[in-house]
C-alpha cells in the first residue's frame, strides 16, 4: 500500500527505464522506484524533521550521508551488532535516526 507524504521527492529517479521486450519489467521497476522514493520521504518525515541539512535534502545526499556509512556487521552470541566508524561525520545522525525508528510504535 502506497501512502501520500507531505514532502514529495523533488529529484527525478536516477535510474532510467530502458527499452525492454517485456513490459512487466518496466512496471516492476517503476513500482520499485516509487516504493523506494516513498520510503525515503517517510524516513525524512518521521526521523529527520529537525535535522536542517537533511530535512529538505536531495535523495542522493541522504543516500550518501545515511545509507553509505563505513560500518561492520558483527555476529556475537547469536546477535548481530552494527559497528559504525566513529570518525564518520554522519554517524550521530544515523544513530539518532535508528533510535527514532526503533521508538515508533508497532502496527497492530
């Protein structure tokens, strides 16, 4: 189910449709791109509303600063730990975003 968010994505998707012999491939790709844009918009709306530099940023900026962090995923005692490099300037913003997403109530 796709929902409307008050902050539309202003940048066009970076991925372009190519001529495909199968029309359902283009439809699936467009649905995937639309879903990714909606998730990005809702992430900004719910967690980055008070971060001045990321609240109205382009999708490429958010992707560079939040989704491409230098980190390691480690397993220990049947749990997974995400170890973020402390030298990264956007580590604090990522941790704040993760805490706000974790604090959201579960859908019942």
